[in-house]
C-alpha cells in the first residue's frame, strides 16, 4: 500500500527476493520532487502513474514476479476485497486515515501487517502478526480517536536515505514472515533516530480497550 518513499525500496527488495506476486496500490503520479526518495523512478518517469512506472522497473529487475498495479486511493472495503489473495500487507502509506483503513482490513482478515513510517529524521517500523489471537493491532498502538498530529513527507520533508532504511526493513520483515525465518518484530516497535543514529525497541501489547480489536 503506497508506492512512495517506503514502497519503492520495499518493492525493489521484495521483487529482487523473488516473491511470487506483488500488488501495488497508489493513486499518484511521479513528481520531480519525489525522486529524492522514490528510488524506483527516474527523471523520465515524471508524470507517469507511480504504479505503472513501478511495474516496469520491477519487471526489468525480475520478470518472474507478477505485478498487479492499482492506480487508486483504496478505502477499507476495497482493501478488504484484495486481502484474501495476499499473504502479507506492507503499509507504506503516508496518512493516518489510510493506515487505519489498512489495519481494520488486516484485523478482519487476519493478515500480517508490516507498518513503516518516516518523517524528517525519525522513523518507525512495526509488525502486527494478526494471524495470532493475542497480537496487538496498529490501533492498539495508535488509537483511531487519538490526538496525533498528522505530518506528511509531502509537506514536512524526510531524510531520503532514511526512507530507504525503513522500506528495506519492511521488506526484511515481510520475507521473514513469508519464510518463517528468525523472529519478527511482532509485538515490538522499532524507533530510529537518524540524526543521532540511535535505535530503540519498545514492546507493544494488545490494548484490551482497543475498538478495532473488539471486533476480533
Ligand atoms: Zn487493536
């Protein structure tokens, strides 16, 4: 979900790793100001639909990966209708409305969700393995009615290499979830301060009062 600063590096590593099928959803077109961080695109992609430019770049990298581009802003119902066909969801979006819609759909269909976010010099990555009954969801961490100020890369800017780090981490967690290798970030939130080069991990527990989890 999202073929921007996080979705580009994540999709590159997933395609390079040889995942069978990638569904890419993003309503936007490539803009010159995106090229600083959206590394799937080139100067001659400016003006093209991101998901189409992404498809041609990813196919050139690995022609065995099936790519399904969706040039649309998806609502919760549309996301839900896509989920039976997928093993895992990567949230590479840039706003809370979409993040919560993705979370609700993943809770409902019990799909593992790999969430990433980056703004300025700060980033975070988390895994919500909703296949497990006791796993927290995104809304356990950030309630839907919470008073969190919305800040987006399009207005606030983001340190370009940081989006690469976060997208690569999301791909890493996704491949681990798909293959069962190692231990994922499930139940943990990884925080990265790029300015100080400091990493922190905090535990995330299921919130008994979470309105989204109440429907599980
Ligand atoms: Zn929850």
